[in-house]
C-alpha cells in the first residue's frame, strides 16, 4: 500500500469499514511508516470514546412495555380477523346463522316499514312501545348470537362471543351461565381469561360473585388463578379466602400463582 | 419480518429481542437519555407493526428498521425549540461534568470533552458516526438508512469524523 492509498482508506479503517485484508494492509503500512501511527491512534481514540460501545443496558420495564403492547395487538388482530370471517359467514345464506340473521334482518326491516306506514294518528306512547319492542328484539338476537358463538369449536369465535356480551345492555341468566360454563370448562386459557373479564362487569349480582368464588378451585391455569385472585381482592370478597387456602394445598401450584394467592389472602384477612 | 407481515404478529417478539439493544444504543448515543431512548425503542416497534405492509422483502431488515428509528428520533425532536432545549441541557450537564472532572483523573476529562464535542456536531453528523459503529451496516446500508448513495454515505462519515476531531482539538487547546 502506498501513501496515497493509505490516505484514501485511513478514515474507513478508523470507522471499521474496511475488509479484513485491507485493514491488515493499513496496519502493515503503519508499522513501516511510524510517523502516521500517532495520528491514526489519536483519531481511533477520538472515535472510540465519542461513540462508545459500552452504553447502559435498557431496563426490564422496556421489555414489559413491549410485550404488553404486542399482546394487545395480537388479541385485537385476532378479534378483527374473527369478526370479518364471522360477518362474512353471517351473511352467507349457506350457513345456518346466515339464514337466521337474514330472517332477523327481514323481520327488523318489516318492523321498520310497519313503523313508517303506521297510522299517523297513533300516539307517542304507542311509538315508544314499538321502539322498545324493536330494541328488545335486537337484544334477543344479540343474546342468541352470543350463545351461538360461545359454543363454537374455534377459540377465536368463542372469544368473539365473549366480546359480544359487552354490547348487551342487559345480560340474561342464560348468558351468565354460559360465561361460567366457559370459565370453568373451556380448554383455552385466553378464552377463560376473557370470561373472567366479562363476568367481572356483573359482580353487583350476588350469584356472579358466588360463581367466581366457586370457580377459583376449578382453575388449573396460573394466569386465570392470578386474574381471579386479583378480582377477589378488588371486590374485597372475603368469602374467597377459604377457596384460595384450599388452592394453596395443591402440590402442583405455580410459584407465581402461589405468591399471588398468599398476597391476596393477606389483603383480604 | 416477512412472517410478521404475513400476520404472525407474535414473531415481532423475536425481532424485538434481536434488535432492542442496538436500537437502544442508537437512541442513547443520539440523546444521552436512557428513559427517553426506551420510549423511542417502543415507538419503533409500534411503527414496525403499523407499517408492516410497506416492508419489501429486499435487502436487510436492519436498514428498514434504522430508517424507522431515524424518523422516530426526528419526529420526537421535530420542534426545533424542543431540540434546542435538549441540546442546551445536555451541554450544560456536560459542562458540569467537565468542571467536576477537572478535579478527577485526566481520562475522565478527556471523555467528557469528547462527549461535549459530539454534542457540537449536527444531528446528521452524529447519526452517521453512530450508524458506522454497527458492524453489520456497511456504507451501502448506511446510505439506504440516510437516503443517499453509498459514496455519499462514505463522504458524510469521513466529514463527520473530521469535524469531530477538529472540534475536539479546538476544545482541548
């Protein structure tokens, strides 16, 4: 390597952008031309110190935040996909629900047309009663949709069914029972977790609270156990302490779940 | 990334594990603020997911990722006032460090002085020097990140290094 080539490549050498062979040529040149050595060493040191490689490590908080975000995205993506598929099927007449929803739509259109063709002299009271009837019919259809989805073999559909519950103004005993059936028997942890979330909105109903307490001992998944224990603490449900103590006796209990249960018992007592 | 684009969102976790430290390093060296850098890393992955459909399976994923990182950083400091404030507070901190370092060993003083010299460079110059530090980024990839040619990226890196040396030697007089 001659001086001209050296001068052309020395910055690339300092920046670490030369191939192994070329870097070696620079080093040979430097050994033979000691005058340049000091200058190159200085430039290398400047770059190394100004842009160090030993920087602080990011905290675990960053990982937690990322995984939380990713989990949310996965869930909402799954729900969006399932909703699109179901909507597609819902309006396909080859499908049972298609026929059902088509019939329901026709009924609602009929009611709507009837409403507009109604005698102008009918009283406001009659109109309100009619509207209420329509609204009840929509609720009934939605409840039926929930029940149908919650019993589907696909976990995504069952999740969608649970999400549909949130759109109901009032939940019937049948829907509550179906949610408990899901919470206690569904094979998918995410579906069971969604059921906990959904049921937690109806805890003003004593039967729901009782059902949640009874469900504690039936859960094998640590995530569901933890979610239920947290809910019991939030509800200040002291009657759950016995169930939690019973769970602590299980030999195969997950360490995290065990810690959460012990904490929850301490809070509640 | 192709799998993430195809809908396997959980695969983003693997990409995060693979690149989080490099991204954090990039932001930290640009801004010298660990907490802010963590937030900016998160923003990068939010954008990766949001714009996954625009990813073209050509070239290296890392260049696409650093392009996003660069935009995230620029967007954060978009308001010049905000940027100026950060620059000022950083320079102030470093000046304080230098003051205390005078009573300490020479190496510390030297390091602080160089850190201060880095802050005197433009954002573009700092960026090209930091990107050059990543072994997997050759001038071609750096050019892709910076939206310029390979030759231009090389010239930018050389100029930034020269500027850094000039500022440092001036300060060290």
